[in-house]
């Protein structure tokens, strides 16, 4: 089976712009979670989608949003980018929701740099 | 507040040596604890997942232990290799049967030197 894929792998934007990141989960996985990873804060949970519905949400401002399509592919959008949004954005897929006892598989991440 | 604390923050060891990484958590309710390995510039890869009733779990040269009474876990790496150089992240789930979250530690950065 192909692993979790994320596109693009690298992205450079300027403050005030918006960005859309894409995640394709492992075939058959219905849950997609998004995380932000920075050197100072480590991995922080953004939100999770399961069968096209947002099931869980972390403590991020409304500028961060996401959606999931019927084929389980997911996108996250960040509007009005700020310098502090520079980070590695990871998505992870699993068969069940992240809170259940099941393994999450992470993608390689999208490195976003905001100038 | 649910928290996961890892120590040390960073560690340098020589190839072939053993090492142990620590994870202390104050998470309630406790559902399961996971250890991930993350190579630089890549996504985390699961090493082990343990529930309340599991005390130890191995994955090759990696052995995780869990003491649910003291709320501590450790990851022991035997006969380290250069490829073990990575960040190791401890994650705890507080799922209570209907809802929950994954709480991440900030990781331990391990460097294995020849």
C-alpha cells in the first residue's frame, strides 16, 4: 500500500497570503489528522476529520481550517499568514479516529516558510 | 492539565551503546501510550503502542515499558546504531470511551556518534 502523501513538500509564502495544503491518506483509512510542528512547541494537534466530518479540533485560531472529501483526501487552509505560521505541517491517517487504539501513519509533511 | 514531559531534551551516545529515554505523564483518563521515532525532515513513525495493562513491548532493538501507577514510561534502545539518530516522541491518549485527544511530548533528540 502507498503511504500517506502530502503536497506540496515545500512552500514559501509572504505574510497576509493564504495557503492550501493537501493530504492523501492510506487507501482505506477514513481518519485524517493535521498537526503543526515547530522546534519550540513540538507537535500540536490542529484538527481531525473522519468520514468528511470534523471530529476534533485543537486550540488554533479560526485562520486554520480544513475539510475532507468523500475519497478521504483532506486539505487544510491557512488564511492571512503570519510569520509564526512557519512550521512543518504533518498529516496522519488511520482506520479509526485518533483517540481509538489504532496506529496513526504520518506523511512526510509540508514545510511552510512565511516571509 | 494533561501533560507529557520527556527527558532528557537531547542525548549524545556512542554507537553500540544502550540508552533509555523517559516519559512522565499527567493524563487522565489514560487510554494508551505511544512512542514515535522522527527522522529529521520526515514524519514520525510509530514504534510501540501500549495500553494500561501492558508493562512492556518490544520492536526490534526498541523496548518500551509502562508503569501506569507512577505514570511513567521509558524507551530503551539496545546496541545503538547511527540510524537511531532521530527525535523520539512520547504520546498519550486520554480517550474516555466517547471523546479524547492525543497529548504529545516535545521529544528527545538522540544523536548517535561513531
